[in-house]
C-alpha cells in the first residue's frame, strides 16, 4: 500500500463524518459530482413513496392541509436556514434558481430606490445569473455592469442599485469574500444579492452575521434534494416589508384563499412565494435534509472535512499526475477555496470520459476544465486517493 | 332503487370510458375535486420509484442524458399537445402557472409592438393571473384593463397589446368562446393569451385550429400530474422566433452548456424554458399522461361524457334538492359549460364540510359556492347520483 493510500486509510478511520456515508445510496463509484447533483439520501425513496401513495393517492386534496403541503415552502426554508446561518422566517423554497435570481434582483433594484440604475454582476458567474440580471435590468430601467468580484469595490458608487455575486465560482471553485464584499456594497448604499448554489451545505455562509440582504441557492448540489429540486430565496427579516416581488403570485397573497382581485402581499418571507409549489420535489428535499439532524453533522464539521479532502486531493494529484500535465485553477488558500477542485487540462473532455469509465465521476466544463466536487457527507479520503491515482494512470 | 339510480346504472353500463377508472387509485369516496387535484394514476408510483431509486440513486448525474431528464420539458410538452389541439414542438413544461403567465403576458406585449400599452384581463379570472398581469404591465410600461370576457370585444382597440383570458371560469365553470374571442383579439391586432387550467384534459381546446397565440395551463387538475406538478407554455410555431422571454434562463439558451456570457435564445418552444426542471414532479406527470394512450380515450370522448355527467348532476340536484335551496351558477348551454358545476348556497362552507364527512368531496369557494368537478376518466354516473342524493339529504 502506498504512503498516500495509508494516509487515506488513517484519515478515514479518524473521520467523524465517515458514518454519514451510510445515509446515502452509493456504490463502488467515486462520486465527485455532488456539486452538480447530490447523491440519493437513503431517507428519500420511502418518503416520496408515502407522499405519492398515501398523501396524494389516499388523502388527495386533503393533504394540502393535513400533510402540510401548503406550508412546505416556509417550513423547509426554516430547515435550510441554519445551514446558511439564517434565523428562521427568512427563507422560502420554490421555483428554480433562475426564477429566484429574477425575484431577488428586481426586488433589490426596487429597494435601492431612485437614482440607482446600475446592477453590478459577477462577470465570471454561472451564466444564468447574468442572463437573468440582464432581463431584470431591462425591465427596471437599469444597466448591467459585469466585473470580476475583485473589481467590485472599485465600481461601486451612487448609481449602484444592486450587486449580484456568487459565493463560490462554479468553474474554478474560488470562494469569494462574502463579508468584505457585502460590507463594500453596503458602504456604497447598494443591495447585496448572493448566489449560494455552490457553497450552501459545503461551508459556512453566515447570511445573518454578515448582513446579506437577499440570497438565492439551489438544493440539488450539496443539499442533495434531487434532480431539479426547488431553489430557495432568503430575504433578511428587516427588508421583508420592502420586498416588492416581480412575480406576485397568489401563494404570496396575504389571504390566498380570499380570491381577491387586488394583490396584497403576505408579511414575512413567504412574500417570495409565487404559484403552487411542486410538492413531490419539495418533500423529497425535506427528507434529504434529515441527514443534517444526525449526531455530529454540522456545517463546521463539513467545512473542516471539505478542506481536508481538497487539500489531500491536491497532494495526491501532485504526487500521481506528471508535473505540468494538469494545472489547478482552484485557490490554494483555504479562505479562497470552496468544496471543489478544478484542474485545467488541454484534453479535459476526453480525460473525463475515461475517468468515468474507470469509476471516477467528476464533470467537464468547456473548454478545458476537469471539475471534482467533494461532498464531505459521503466522500472519503480513500475515494480521493483513488480518484487522483486513476487520473494519474490515465494521463501518464 | 330510484329512477335516477337506475338511470345511473344504465349510463355506467353504456359508458365506454368506464374501464379507465381502474387506471386510478380510488376508494369509495365520490371524488369531485379533480378540477383542483386530479386523482393518482396507477402508473405513477412505480414510475416515480424508478426515477428516484434507479435514475437518481444509481445513474445519478448520467440521467440527465441517459434517462432523458434534460429533454423532458419539450418531450412532455409534446404529450400534452394533442390534448389541447396543438401540433408538436409548441409546448414546454416547467415552472408554475403563475410564472408562465408572466412569461406569456410579457412576451405578448413585446410581440404587440410599439404604441400598444394596454393589457386586457378577465376581471373574473383566477386571481393570480390578474396579479401577474399587473406586474407584467408595470414592468413593460402598460396598464391593465379588467373587464368581463363578454365585454372584451368592446374594449379592444389600437392600444390593446395583449388579452389574457381564462378558457373556463374557475368559479362558475363557464366555458368562454375561445374561437370568437381569439378572432376578435386578432382583428384588433392584439395578442391572445389563454389560460387553460380549467379546460385542458376536460374538453377540446383547439389551439392550432383557432390560431391562439400563447397559452398556459396547469397539469394537476384534469391532467392528473400530482400536487404542484409543473405547468406548461404554448407558443404558436410562427411566433416562436419573436418570443422574447422575461425569464431567459440558461435552459433556454441556444447552447446551454457553452456557458457563454451572452444570452442567445434557442429556436422553438424550448425558448420558454428557464432553469433546471424539477424532474420528480415532471416525470410523475409524464407517467400520468399514459392514461390518454389507452384505447378509446380521447378528448372528444371525455367531453361527451363530461357533458352527460354534468347534465345528469343538474338533473339529480333538481330532483333531490329542495327547490330554491341551491342555485346553479354554471351555464345550462353545453357550449358555455366546462366540466364542473357550481352551486350557490348561503351556507356553502358548512354544507361542503358535511358533504366531505359523508364521502362526497368537492370544494368550497368563498363566500357561497359549492364546486363540483367531473373528471370523466374516473367519475361515473352512480357517483353523480350519490353526490346529489347526499347533498339533498344534507340540506333538506
């Protein structure tokens, strides 16, 4: 057994989260794509079956009350809240991330007030955020200014209405400085909107602590909610009365069953709701969140293991992969690293295909990036060592 | 056995759709709330289990290709298309009805062009359509003009951009004249947007035949897709190149995995997509649509039985319920009736509670309406007779 394999074995033996792996359905594949689609939690299939067969099949319409369907968006929001450092009553679940970005950016511009007509957007963002911000700008009389996160402080000013940023870059895995950037946005009198898709469930976010205004995120990556599970929207409690949604659907009405012709927004976070929530996907997510209730599972523990995993992966890659064959584009500094490692590699598309054939699943990001996500709840150190070893064999 | 019970027995024996009932999970309750939440099709639980356990649990990320997840919105749209009289390639499934109303109304205003700044909206609409139309108007520099559908032709003019109408009124069950109203909208040079929530799957819609421009609908009523199953958007093929979405998410990009900073819309109906589709709810819907493939099941057959059921219900109510105790607000004329009967009744809330206790499930619409929906795929004539008989016993 190699030195690194021995080290992996030791680290797995000492890993306090190692037992959590049994709460997921996994096989002998090394699954490093949980930053795209989280693995299936063991609790989910039974819950979904109950939702379909009993709640829908037997109780039918009664389930909107009796099975808690109607209140699911805010109830599940409160389950996500502690994972992103938010007190209860500030998150609702529903719709896709893109739709929530639209709600958040338009609402942010409306909060910012007169004379502020520029939306600053991370130029390296996952594309949909940029597309949606352009639409929000067009529909609110603003312009979009794309800059890298590092340039954000320099472009803020009296005209800045809102700033839309990614907590972790989807491509490089770079973790941006949420506290400092939020403070800079606030110093300029603008509204900070954070996209947490690639950080929530993998590292501490601290929404309340850092005074973030609005945030959105998906639930199918590190929260393991399942394919296309609904996204969420955070509206800080003191801003909720000023949250003016561009999608004022009946679910966010103060009296949804009053069937009144005039819209009157509900108080609180549920002002972010729109239409009837997709119950099957939403309750699958609820079951998936149970894993966070297990003893010893916390965002802090997850973050510590995540950094140990990515450190170890970089160490293994350095040892197994011929020098110069791949280049990490993920920052070395812990405070700048999310829970993934991205390796630039000229023939990345082909390499990823062969990795997958060998049982190491990551993904390929056009044009030249191998992306490996590390979900500490179910990825172990032996997985990491094997992934790097197979990569080394393939590219040698 | 009473005369009406005998008549019910004879009608059930002659009913060519009677066998379809076995494709649904039903008990001894008379379920007349399928216009709110359709009953569970027998095919759904097994399909959902496969999606969860095998597609997500075993194939994980590979399912986006291998299980056809990525193309589900347009594939399932093509399954709905024949049910609303549309050729393939014009419908995508995804998001809630409210979100689709927003897409459709904004896109309609943009299609209508300069100088047209009024959105005419059915004043008797299900409220969310009105709320969302108001938001669309606010964000496109338009005003909303609420009128009853009968008044629509009188208010159309050079300033009309779009007209948002309901095919069937959610409260009264009145079926509006889609061909004539669409023609009137077109004669005024405006864009017709139809909400099919209460008609699709219950009666012929004829979108292509009548030249409807844009349409939206939900899938959890007469299409039995399950609680909060995704809605759909129809964009007539010749308008697709002009469909300018206010929610241009990455799923509607011409090259979604190109991760390009500039948005370029895909051709065709999938321009109506936004973010990652909720696969669990979507594939449950796909399984639910299988029932339409059975021998003898067609929208025509469903419509014929629907009218026979509602006729018979009105006949039974007239016989069993003391004269004057309830008053039907649903039109008598077949060409003005959807697939529900709404009875005005001063103590409707209390009466519906007691009906449900007696195994007859309809719903109550504030302040004084008993609403009974008839899904011909699983409601029989004996159900109808029993519902009216129990109602008569309760209010006598």
